[in-house]
């Protein structure tokens, strides 16, 4: 039977990587077989480009990927952007001022750099787990100097989450807020703050159009709420076994969880 699919798009944390940040041998072999068939594999993640460099190298994925929860589609090896939705400069300024006034630790990313006002436990996670070292700057002037693609809130205490809710209520009409999780830090909420039109689904449409691949011929696999638009846009939508019910509701198939090689199971069932 001829494989009807022409592109595989997959989330990283909780789909490709387990709680230790490791790709299982079975998943790695399954992805290698997909690549051997000539099927493009694209990552779709809330992570920034630098936090994916080692994964891309390990899997030899010389292709276009979706970063920042859909705000940037780029081929990192060539530096070629095909889609980008930065945050409006004035919104960066206003959000930072509100965060500062309310004691909220809001950090920012350009396409390739991570900016903080001071180093904290949150920046330690970015450095140690995501391999993204922070740059300490005067955040109040950042909007004038940098193209900001993403703000981020890293939250673990009830107090931090309550303060983040203030930011959400203030800017929910002008910014997009996306919750992401990683098995490595189950107690931590990572909230991506993005331009209002940003989603993984919108980015997938831009990527598929650029590649000349109909969305009906795309397979997407994910495990979190930020994958809902991605799966809803794909021809074949696959949710991981431990995904929340709202993601499973838009999936065509539910595979096993990451600890039981759900990615490999789905690949073998539909692509090999």
C-alpha cells in the first residue's frame, strides 16, 4: 500500500523526550526509518531554537521546524525563516511594565537569545535542561532594541500562578497565552506569551504551504494543550496516551505514552 502521508510533525516534550530528556532507542529507530523513506520530519515545539539544537543533531533533521509554539518556522541549519510572528514592540513594553509593577517574573526571547532581568531558579532550568543560557539585561529597554518573539512565565508556586493570572487578565485580548509542560518538571507550568495570532496550527499551515504538501497528507503527534491546533490542522492527528482529554478529543488515534514508545507505535501503525 502506498503511504498517503508526506510530512510528519511531532511535539518534543512528552512526545519525543521522556522525563529525563531522552529519546528511546525504539523511537529513534522508528524516526530513522521514516527519514530513510524520504518523509520529512519537522519538530513542533514551544521551545526556542537553541533548546532543540542537540535533538536536531541527534536525529539528523535537516529540515524546517516550528518553534515558540508556532511563532517561528525556520530551517536552523540554513537560518532560513519562512514564517514569523513577533510580538508588537509596544506590547512588549506594556507587558513588561505591568509585570514589573506586579512582581511578575516575565522573561523574553528573540529568535536566538534569552533575556532576563536577573538570574533565578527559572533561568537555571533554561540553562541546565534546555541548554539556553540567559543574558542579563535592562528588560525595560528591550522592546527598543530586539525583535521579541516570545515572553515566558515559569511558575511553580500558587503565588506565582496567581500573579501570572493578573497578566493574563490584563492582556488576554492582545496577547496569546499557551500552557506547556515537560515530564522533567511536572510541578512547573511554562506559559508562553505570544502574538495573538500565533498557534502551532497556523504555523503548520504556513509550513505545509511552503513545502507544497496538502494538510490532508500531514501526520501530527502531540501530548499537550498547546498541540490542539496542530492536531486539528493535520490530516492524521495522533495524541499520546497520557494527553489531556481536550487533545484526545481532536485526535484520530491515541497511541501509548512516551514511556512506552508511543511515538514508535504510531509510526509503525501509520507510516511504515
